[in-house]
């Protein structure tokens, strides 16, 4: 499958999930009432069923915490196993329930009973969050590895349809103004709409097959690229995934729908702000030195020659790190895309990565994790060196990063005048 560019929507099912559903209690009640037998005191799926499958010969996979409350202890075990809260899990079940139930299956567990929708979501989430092999997941949960693979793929297909509204560019002026305000609180740079960065999903492919050479990146690994634009709350707002790691960040960007829309003035075309008399600043995003310097994409000085250039770089870096931490958190939480993937299906991998991006945003939307709760490290591409882009923008202003004496475009000069105040 070709790269997923921006957010071009696939044709949706006739019945759509309400895009504003964030009532965790309603989602939880809906999921549990539809998936569990009714009784005066309904059995809890995790406590009385699923956890028993992994506590016998596989008891080491659950950590029994010394807690006075059994309910609290069970919650800790649940979150340790899935890396998400019960309310987020139940919400995800409510998203994909209709699609998973619509497709007949003969999936059964070791007890011979059919796997419920909740069971299937649990299998898929464990596979995506742990990154463990199909055989290990199967041994852990008492199902064969083929079933793990099929369930995971069905879940991915359902999430593509039902979770898409969690990953989108801001649609209202009020939403964008909040993003710009929060970025300015972080770094003091006004009218910033996002931070962009790229990460490599490393793969192990047969070297004897020369058709795989296109995937060899500058560090001699086989990899697939994920490029994301991130807001100040670590949400991924625009992604492009599926290009070979041999391509530069600049080339991937220039082949994205975001680039096309921005160049045509259809994105980052909101309110300009007046910094000084007669000087206006339009909307823009921040990127590192691997990206081209454009009127709507600002990159740092490679060799800051003056105090105000150094100050600009400092504030630029404080914004750029938001995207770095977000990608680090994405790969840490959804470990199927962390480390080295063994002989992945390259046509399916972009869709799996995209669904991990959706799940990343859902966790933020449902659990409201703050920056302090996110990983402190921003190393999402260990052992990868910084790319340096050399390009010329459409106005003919050369920005050769190896020659810092050449001037940046007008928007950077305006920002420099602002940070000196």
C-alpha cells in the first residue's frame, strides 16, 4: 500500500460514531452492558475471566501489588498489562464493537468458547502495546498465533474507520487560537501552529532481495518513515507514513498533502498578528534542520552568530522538543513500532503505524495526560544523526545551512525582532 498522506478520509460506514463522544462512563456502560451477561451483579470481564487466562502458568506477566483495595489492585494489574486505563479500553471497545461484530469469525480461546469483542480488543491492544511476537502473545493468551494476527488486523481496519476523528487538523478558529496560545506559553514564539518531526520504524528485511534496497536509510538500516505535526498537548495533528527511510525529511514533507495545502494558501492561512508597527506574522510550524526553510516552516540557525539568533534558536528548540517527546512517547507506548520489526508486511505496516497514532491521541483525549506525565526523553531515533537540509524557497532566498551568513526569509527577521524585546 502506498503512503498515507495527510488525512484523506476513506469512505465511511453508513452508521458513524459520534465524533464528540468522550463520556467515559457512557462508553464504559455501553461496552460492558452489550458484551456481558446481565445479572443482579454482572461479572467483571477482566477480574473474573480474562485475567485468569494469564495468571496460571503465566503469573509472571501480572504484578501483584500490595494494595489494601482489591479494586485498586485489579486496576493496577489491568493498566500494567494494557498500558491504558479501563475507561479508555472500554471506549475503544465501543468504537470498534459494531465493525467487529459485523464480521463473522470462529475465533475461540483455549477453553473452546468464542472470543467476545472485548477479548478481541484485548488481544489486539496487547499485540500493539507490547510488541511481543505473535507466538508469545498466543502462548500468553491461550490462542494460536494465526488468530492473534487475524484479530489484530481486523482491529486495525475497524480503528481506521472509527477512530479517524481523533487525528485531524484543527477545524475551528477557537481551537487553533488555543494551540497558538499554548505554544507561546512554552517558548514565547507567537502564532506557532505546530511542531514537525520524523521518526524511523526500523525493519529487518532480507538483504539478498535487492528490491529491499530502497528501504536502506543513511544509517544502513531498513526503515519506514513516519512524519508528524504535533500540537502543544502532544497530539498528532497531521501524519504521513509509508515512505522508505532512504528519503530525506524534506522530500517526504514535499510529497505530503500538508505541504501542498500550505503552499496553496489553504492551510496555515489564519489570522496574522502584528508584532510591531507595519510588521505582520502569519501562521507557521517549527521544524529542525532536516526540513527546508519556508515562509510557513521555520528552522534554526546552524551557527548562531549573534545573541538574538541564539535566543531564537533557544525558543525554537523549546517548541521542537514537543514533537520529539510526542514521537518518543508514541514508540514507547505502542512498542510494535519500537525497536526492530522482523520481516513486516510492508503493505500493511503503514496502516498499523497509523492506528498506533490514533491510539496515541485517544489516550491523550481520554486520560488528559499532561507534559509532566510523559517520558522525559525525546530520543525517538536512537543512533540517527541530525539531517541538514539545503534548499531554496520559492521566493529565491537561499538558505544553505552550511553558510549561516545568508539571510533567512522575512518571517524569521520579524520573529527575531520580537524575541529581542
